[in-house]
C-alpha cells in the first residue's frame, strides 16, 4: 500500500471543510466542537482510503475503495443525523462513530491481509 501525499493533503482539507460545516450547522449547541472535530476525523479516514491509498494489486485497491465509499457515506449520514438531533450527552455520538471507525479499520485490515 502506498500513500499519495498530495492527495492526503487534499483529503485533510476536505475533511476540515466538512468539520467546519458541521461546526457551523450546530451553532450554539453544547457539543458543537465535539461534533465538528468528530465529523472531521470520521470523514478523514474513509476519504483518505478512497483518495490517497493505492496498491499495485488492483483487487486490494478496488476493495479498499469500495469499503471506503460505504463507510464514508455511513459517516456522513451519521454526522448529519447527530447534527439534527440535539444531544443531551455525547455518549451516543462517540460510541456510534467510534464503532463505525473501528469497524472500517478492522475490515480494511482484513481485506489487505486476505489478498497478501
């Protein structure tokens, strides 16, 4: 697996813009900063897998891109839902997005290991 640094910087910028969008959307909410930082991080990981990762083996690259696309959509939907709902405590947000990120990393690791 190779990481393209230029695309990784673009991915970082896109995820920062998404985080700012969640920050602006949740203006005045008690957990505005948490949702902004969480949204930025949870969008960065699958977006990085989608754009910045490459591999010599087309099977690995295709599977990682498909996996990253699915989890990117799940993370965006999750962050939109938590932006609409007023959170009494951040526990549900942290647990839900944490499980999604860890599942993405675990499945991605399993895909890479399966083809080597």
